[in-house]
C-alpha cells in the first residue's frame, strides 16, 4: 500500500469509530504482514454497509464525500482500491442485506456510476 492509500484509509477510519475498529481489526489479523489492499478496502466497505443506519447525516456525507474523492484520485492505486475494494464491497454487501437502494442514494456521481455498473453485473 502506498502512502496515498494508507492516508486515505486512515482519514476515512477517523470519520466514524466502527470504521476505525474494522480497519484496526484487519491490520491486527494480518499481523506483521501488510493486509492486501483490496481486502483492507473491502473490509471497510462492508463495515460502512453494516453500520449505515448508525451514522448521522453529516457522518454519512463526510464518508461518501471521501469515497468520491478517492474515486477521482489521480493516484492509480488509490482509485483502483476504492473502486474494486471499497465500492464493490459496498454494492455486494448492501445487495445481500437488502439496503442497496437506501445506500445508493448517498453515493456521489462518480461513485454511483461505478456502483451501478457493478450492481448490474
């Protein structure tokens, strides 16, 4: 994971304590090894879905704004990790739990476009 992706996850985790806990659990699970980037981002994506109803509106807005920033990043590793790890985990987990449409409304334009394409697969 490069510094940009590490900083992104740290910033996102700092927005909501359950995300921070999930991210720390992923790090702890992998121990001395760095967790694979897609797994680290997917774990956070699943956490966002699982805790969506616990978030207040400003927290949700900050989280989805941050995700949109990652989707638009010039850093290729970050953009790929956000799209294929975080967003695709959100879509898959939300679809399984039945709250995809509710979560979809909070996605920003670039994120929603990717999520919609993934959701139809």
